[in-house]
C-alpha cells in the first residue's frame, strides 16, 4: 500500500498460517519458500565504494544540542542523492564508508524524499519524511558500516531520494564523525540506479535552506530486493487455501 509520502509500506500477516496443523504448516511453508524465495534476493543496486577516496571527508558534528524533535533538528546534516531504477524495490541496507578520526556517540543516518532537488524538510514540504536507519552509532574508525531500515521500506521506481547523515549531541558528549567522499562521479548501478553529483549541507535546526557543500559525494552502496510480484503473492494465497482445504477434508478417525 502506498502512503501519502510516496513510499510503500509492506506488511504480511501470518495469523492464519500459525493456526494450521503442523503438516499443513510445513506444506504451506515449503510452497512459500519456493514461491517467494525465487527472484526476491537482496543485491547491490548502486555503489561508488570502489571509487578513489577524496582527501577531505565530510565532517558532521560539534554543535549545540537542539530541542524537540531531536532527530529532525540536527546541525550540519549532509546529504547525497540517489535515483532508483525502473522497478519498485525494498530497501535492505545502506553501506557507508567512514574515515578515521571520529569521536563520541550519536550518528543518525536517514533516507528522505526529495523536494525540488533538495532533501525534503518539514518547512519545505508538508509530506517530508525522514526514515531513520539502524546501525553503528559510534563509527569512529575507518571502515564500512551497514545501516538498515527499522521497518520495511519500499523505494518507488524512477524516484530521487537522499541519503543524509548528521549527529545528536548527548549530555557531556561532543560527537564528530567523518564520512568518506569521492570526486569520482562514476557508479556501478543496475536497472538505471544512479548517484547524484553533489553533496548538500544544512546547518541545524533543519530548515528549507540547503547549500552545496561539495561536488565530492558520500561513498556508499545500497542493497535492495525486488518487490514480490502480484502473481507470486496469488500463488502463495492459493497454496494457503489448498492447505486449509486439505486440512478440512481429512477424514476423522
């Protein structure tokens, strides 16, 4: 089901299957694995991680703490855009390349929708939504760090989104983090996925005022899975129905 912000929410109930007898559960489960497991594997859809790393990473951190809502009123949020391919995809993970020199705790990473070529913010677009990803909150050493959705998130086809990163200033903590960047604007993408050609910056609290920070963009990769086709879901429902009928027709001893 598509929500009012252009994202898709994916939920599948299992209450009916849980109520089945053990043999019927096995029957339906095996068919579900065959039907849904075919062609719905996570894969890297776009990446610039192999590109050469710029000398100066993107620095986020070292500010005064903001008030409510804390997760949307950050200072020095930076963002790089990406555009999806020709199919709706379920986001699996974002892999972000970090540089040495970080300190502190509190490093939120978001996916947000686009508004006229900039990350949408509450002041610039009523439909702005920032989807907080879950991952390492103290990426203080060089390496690759994975950030994943806390709930299913479907990215629409041929749509620009933004990968944004900022900081949260906790009591007696002064977080500073450094995201690797690259001036090489080539990417490896499938099905038309691309990465934008600039990095924007917004000093908090987040307003509708974004500035171009650099043409050196975040180094990152996105992995995603195909949205199950309606025909595949229909087959699963058919299998479930067949299992229920089989259970009902079993002669009583």
